[in-house]
C-alpha cells in the first residue's frame, strides 16, 4: 500500500446505525478495539440528525430498522450535497440479488453480509477509508441493467462499482468456503454414520442369533420341564394313593408313630405335587399352550366354594377367614378354572403369610369409564411387604423374607402364575401393601364388548 494511503484509525470517526442495542454494542466494542472513534444511532432518523451535526468518515448501517430503514438512510445521505461523499456500508441478512440492486440504487458503497466474520468487517472498513479519496477523484457515471425483467439505472462511479464487485466476490468466496467446510463436515458425518450403521447391523445380527438361541433354549427347557413333571406326577400320585390306603387302615392297624409318619409322607407328597403342577402351568403359559374356555361364571358361587376349601387351612393357624359378597348376582364371562386358580393362590398366600388376625375376600363391581369392572380383593393382616421387595413380587421363582420367619414353602411361582393368568383373562392383578400392616391383592376384570 502506498504510504500516502495509510490511515491512522484514531483520526477517523465511524457512525453505527443499529436498532438492536445488543448488536450496536457488539459493533461499537469491535470497531473501538482498532482505535476508531465511534458514535451510535438507534435508527435512520436519529442517524441523519447526528450526521448533520457532526460529519463522520464512514457510516455502518443495518437495513431493517423502524422509522427510516437502511436504504432510505443511504438515499438521504447520497442526495444531500454535504453528506454524499461519506461512504455507506450496509449490513444485511438479505440475500436476494434485488436487495443488492436496491442498495446500489440508493448509492451504498459496500455490503457486509450477516452473520459476518469480525476480521472481514474490520478489513472492509479499512479498505473503504483508504479508497475514500480515490472515489472522490472519480467522475460520476451511470449504468443501466435489467434484473427480473425490471430496468435499474445506477448512478455510481467506477471505483464504487469496482468496490462493490470486489466485496461481492469476497463474500461469495467466503460463503463458498463455508459451504465447502460444511460439505466436508457432512461427508465426515455420513462416513461416521455409515460406520455406526454397519456396527449396529452387526450387533442386530448377533442379537437376532442370540434371540433364536434363547428361544430354542426356552423351548427345550419348557419341553424338559413338561416331560419331567409328567414323569414325576405318576409316582407321586401312586405314593399319595398308597399312603391314603394305609392311613385308612385297609391293610391293617397302625401304631401312632406309623400314623404320624404316613401323614407326613402324604403331606409332603401333596406339597411336591402342587409344586410340579405349578411348574407345568408355567411351562404351558410360556410356551403359549394355555387354552381358555370362556363360560358364564357365577362369582358368588366361585368365591364361596374356594373359601370353603381353604377354611381348614385357616383354622389350623387360628385365622378368621371371611367373605363380603354383594346381594345382587355377579356374573362374568371368563375361564372358570383359571379364575379359581388365581383366587386359590391369592387366598392361600394370604393365609401362609399371616400368623395372627384375619383374611378377608371381597367381591365388588363398579363402573369405570363406561365399563363394568369386577374386582376380587384378598386382604390380610399379615407381615406386609417391604418397599424394596415389592418390584420383585411377580417374578418367577422369587421368594421374599416378608417376616422374621421365612416361609420356605413353594417355588415362588404362585404370584407369577396369577399375574400371567390374569393377563390371559384380559384382567389386571395389582396390590398395595404396608410392611408390618398387611397386604391386599386385587384381581380386576373388565367387561368385554
């Protein structure tokens, strides 16, 4: 650069015209960082007043502003003989070529596109100040051009047009560089995505293979359990039958010790048979081989028969076993065997985990969202269930230490079976329990349409 063209920033004053206080402050700090003197106007009308009071060396103006926009401000400056030589740079987010033509028509000397790079903006300001005297030396010329079938006549000197072309070219280069950088980022991201997609595909294939292996293992497990259970039930039934015959003294009299021992054998055999039946039911449910037989079930009769069969068990522990039944008949369409099994398991559990107090079975009906809901509730005054144990309650083979004395009977399949049977019946099994206060288990069946 020629020495005569070098500038001392502190000798130049720049007027910023920006209606956004945040943007105005940002520009002020940026330009002052290069030692330029700065004034700020909040809109075009205020800017004109400041221009006529004190002439700056350059105007940096936003376009979209209230009262007087950037185009109108630029035109007013260029039409004023006292102000027309002040370079005007328009800062805009507009990208339509017509907007650029409007800027040239109103006499703008340069454009800065938003969002702008700070160094680029500062270099444009410096360039405009350096070339200001060169522009003053040029004669005024004009050029006509067509854009969008409209004719535009631009009064501009060669230097102004050259500056605008260079500025537009520089911005085009900058935009192109940004686009290329983004394109490289997109390519890199696509490569990463393709790599991750390949990894996910490999993982999915591995998961699918494992699922097949698990399904086959589950099938073989269910088949094994079913076969073994059938094989075990035959001798167990024989043991129970022969023990019953001995206890009836059909072969001959028994001593008190023999009678006691045979009763123990029969009780243990029946308990083992019950466990085997539970395992068979689990195997059927998991293999999808449970077939439901829907029929009209009279719920009062079902509850009454179930309670009568379990009264001796409650009496052995000194528990009160009661029922609360509505006076009006309650009838549901359901599988009677599955429904009976759920109620028996719930009541049996309540008796097992209650040492003192009572077990109560309640039958009720209510309307919920226009549907008739039948509920079987089994409440006990037992030990209750700890909060940390409740999430494990319906898991298979899960046994909880609900009291200080562990109830070891069973394989932990009762509630698991109940929940699965309730789901098969289209119902819901839920509970609420307070440790040390007791539990209530509720089977809710919705009327089917």
